[in-house]
């Protein structure tokens, strides 16, 4: 099929492009040409800016468009208008849900407005054409992840020694490998699947996740679990200083999102250990592991980690 990817050279978009080429599709990428411009020479590359210049799409038709880079409603509406007749696949986010005090499903209330990430993504969804496929991932991980969240734990645990691990051990997390998400997006596009699906990984405890990483990387790391109250008192920031760590009851459902509809529609997951090993290999390749988006780089400074462990384990 004639497949257009809006984006296509960074992380999820990159994985979608790889999956599309593997399945023999006629691939076109539309982007600004700023990120990894040398990727996929076998694909057609169209230059433009969905924030104001879609002229490269004029007169073109595609069977499917997979939108991996829609964050602003006006830009999404412009893309929809520029591509009439194409089956539209939109990569949204579970952050569209208004309440995470318990795990949401696809029928849970969304943000009605607001300028934050979740509110804007929810507004983008409202601009999509009838029959679109709306996919809501949670935490996406694996090689080429620019956020350094899951990557932090792989990097740190592989380095060995005493690793500060945040209680509670049974805190639930869900991660999905970008390659699994991308493969399902392309297969679903082939089938012209429509509707709303939470594309989140299996629910697992924080302890299981960190121990799986330790085993997969062959590390001699020793997980040193510290109480949440102590960490908060020492200034540790949830999901930032210690990525994936959430203790606020208002967010406990973040790791309990239902993926029943997506798995019934064919979404599947590779073993977490494989993702960890592939992520470690990518780290070892020397490629940049973090893209500065104006926020602090996630993760705990090694010097501070030593201090906290020394204080807590004395």
C-alpha cells in the first residue's frame, strides 16, 4: 500500500518506517528533514512543516497516513484536510485520560481542554476524521528512545554496584517496545482498523522490571530499596529523578491501563529482557541517548545516589 508517515525518523516514527519497509510497502516520509535525515534512502522523502507548510502534499494521495508527530490540534486538522481519502492512523497517548486514580480503559473520560500535553493530544483526537484509528500508548521504550527514562535503568543497572531502587517494590508499571507498537500500527493500517485502542504493555511490578533488566544485562548490580517517604523527603522527584517511579495516589492507575482491546486486535509484546538487551547494545553503540526537550534529563546523579545510599544504609 501507499503509506505516508508524518515524522518517520525519530523513535516511534523511525520504528514505523522500518516496519513498513520490512512489509514491502511504498513508503513516503513527510518531515522537516532535521532529525536523522540520512535514514531510509529507499523511501520517498517530502520536506515541509506541518505547522505551516504542507505544500509538498498537494496533489498527492495515499492509502494510509500514520501520524506519529501530531501534538497541536490545528496542525492535525490541516493534515487531515490535506489528505482526504486516506485512512488516518493517529498515535495519541494515555495522557489524554483525565483521571488516573485507577486504571482507565478506552471509555474513560478525557481532558476537555487545557494547554498541557494530555489536553492537547485529546484535542488532536477531536480533529480526526470518521473511521480513524486512534492509538494511545503509555511509556514507549527500547533503542532510539530520546527520553532516557527506561534507558536510565538499563544504563545504571548494567554499570553494576549498589543501585538505589525506589519503594514500593509492588508499584505497577507498563512499558511497550517501540518496535512492537510500530509493527502493530502497520498491520492495523493494512487492515484499515478503526476505533480507539490503548497500546500499553503488560502490567508488572517495579521490582520485576528492575530485576528483569539486571538479569538480561548480566549485571552484578545490587538493588538497594529505599522507602518512598525518605526519597520524597530528600527531594527525589517522581518519574524524573527516578524514572517510572510514581507514589502519588492520584496517579496509581498509570500502570494499570487496560490493553484488552488492543491485544484482542493483535498487539503482542516481545520479552522485556530482549528490549533491555537491545537497549544496552544501543547505549554501547555511542549513539545519543537523550534529546534535550527543555526539561531536566531523567535519572539520579551518581554522586547523589552514593550519598543517599550511605545515609540510608548506615
